[in-house]
C-alpha cells in the first residue's frame, strides 16, 4: 500500500517499474527499499512489552486540547438538548422492568407498497441532506445552515435526522406503488389522499395512534446490512412488514427492533391482491405467537370488503421470539443486565 502511494499510481508494475527517482534522478525500484528478512527480524527484536505499557497507560489522557475540555463528570452521558448530531434516542421511553404483553394490530394503514429487491440502501438514510427534505427542514429549524448540513452518515447519532431520511435516499430512490409515476420518499396519506413525504405522513398517523404496515415483494431488505433501515422503520411507527421473501439479516434486524415480519403464502402477492394502499390490516392472536406459524391477516379494502389470508410468521427461532416479546433486542439486553 505504501509502495503504491509512493508511486502515485495503481497501474504501476511494482516488480519492474520504479516507484520514483532519488535526489540524483535515478530510478528507485521496490526491491531496493524492501527490507530483508534479517532487517525485519532485527526490528522485531527491538519491540518490548514496556513500549506498549508506556503508550497504553496514557491512552485516555489525551493531549492538552483534550484535557482542557470542560467536561461534567458523571456515571452516564450528559445529553446536550441543543445538539443536532447526538440526541437521546427514544428506544427506551416508557420501558418497564417486565415486557408488556404483545398487542394485536388493528386497522393498520399502509405506509408504502414496494416492489422486488428493495435494498436497505433504498430504506436507510444515506448521502447528502437536501434543504427541502424533512431532515433539511428539521436542521434549519434548529439554526443549521444548508452549507453545514453535512451527511446522514455524519448525523447518524441523531434519530430525528435519521428517521426523517428513512425511505428517502436521494441517490437510490424507491418507487412507492401507492403513487404511480413518483420516485422518492413519498406516500399517499390516506385520510386526505394528499401526497406527503413518508416521514410527514407517518407522524400524522402517529398523532392519530394509527399503526402502520409496509408491503413489499421479493427479497425485501437485500444488499448490505444497514441498521438504520430497521431503526428508522420502527421510529416511523411501522409495526409489521409483509413481503414475499426477505434478506436474512434485514429480517433479523426488523425483529431486533420489534417489527413483525410476515410472508405472503406462495402465489399470493400485492399484485394478485390488487393492493392500492387504501386498505387497512388487522392481525390477531399475537399474544400466543410461535416461530414460523401461519397467522391470519385480514385485509379490508375501501369498500369494506374483507380478505383473510394465512401468512407465515418470519420469526424463525425462539431466541428471535424472545427479542420480539421484549419489544426488541435493545430492551431484551437491558432487562437481562438489570437481572
């Protein structure tokens, strides 16, 4: 790596071509500066454990600038209410020592209907923050100028920013089938039929205590694993995802955040059911849920016509079920620590 950096070109053949020239203009080859086995052995002999003890004994001391920081000493982190980078997430709000019983899902509205191979890059916030996006509006309301927005990645410690960017990746735009011909993080808000940003619609549903569902096709959550794809989904108020199939890790991550993954039976999908997004979804019997069981899901259309379908619960193991009963793996871990 150092040799290529010296050459300044990855196309160099290091076996035959020079890394550069010396002060006299003579070509310098890699073999001329590569240490011999004896030189390496001699260097290793100079390494003593005292060197590590000396450095690591002071590793937390920092330099003068670090030591000059005015820090309040406490056993826990002191959250700064005016920070736009790091905020106290709401994952433990209202958490009790014992988990509450799982509740059924009644009259859930559909937040988005998505196609096949929707990746976690479609779902998870990434890239620059646009000034006219919900995240951009939030930052501006906190006095942040657009030139200082930075990226979603740099602000991943602020759930307010990240949940506003969920399903709204500007580089890899989703297509919500509830809005034909529209790309990006938008949906149709059913009570008014208006087009809204997914975040704005989700918050209006939350104000009305309406649970939400995501409908998807094959291999939902494929691609690289992104933790905020599941975190953001939960914070938007989504309680259930119904897909034809799942990518393994994202399915597990949804459960880890307390979101129920269900799977359409064979030869049934959003298209055959002619779902438009105007439907509501009821799921009963969740108090006695077991891994892999078939759960009856009732879909009611806008004309009050009901269709009941047995869908597979994609909580696949007892361990996953335990996480789900606790409301997610975070709550499970905390309760285990408190024991």
